[in-house]
């Protein structure tokens, strides 16, 4: 009998985030529903990532299509820069059009 390894909730979150293509974003809540956890857990998982990793954390935004504020402040600017490099557009109120850039998992 073989034991099947089950992924932790954080690993499931990271696996799904890696599936979001450049130019698209997903909300914390949408991702949480897909994984079966809360939006807050998604935020905790992303904040637990080491500095150098292959998870495109910048593609996760809040339900309003905005970058969520962080305590350090600098990550907000980095996230916006990374998203703009990928072709994500922000309007005059710093929102992303989720109809144009929102990712729905298959």
C-alpha cells in the first residue's frame, strides 16, 4: 500500500497561483474558495513566501481589483510595477478591470 502525499493548504495556494498567466490577476477570496480556505489564509501564505521564489504572488489582488496595502509599503509599489510589466492596466482609482484581467480557473 502506498501513501499518497497531500499538499498543505499553502502548497495548494502556491500551485494555483503558478497557474495564473502573466497579464491576469485573481482575488484573495476567489483563490481561497478554490483551495477551500479563507482570503486571509491566502494572504498569510503569500506573505510566508521566501524572498526568492517562483510563485507570481503579484497576481493576487483584493476583490475590488486593487493592491492590498502592506505594512512595509514598498511591496505595494513592487507589485504594481510587476503587474504593469505583465500588461495589467490600472485606472485612475488604482483599480484593475477584473473583467479584462481577472483569471478564472478552469
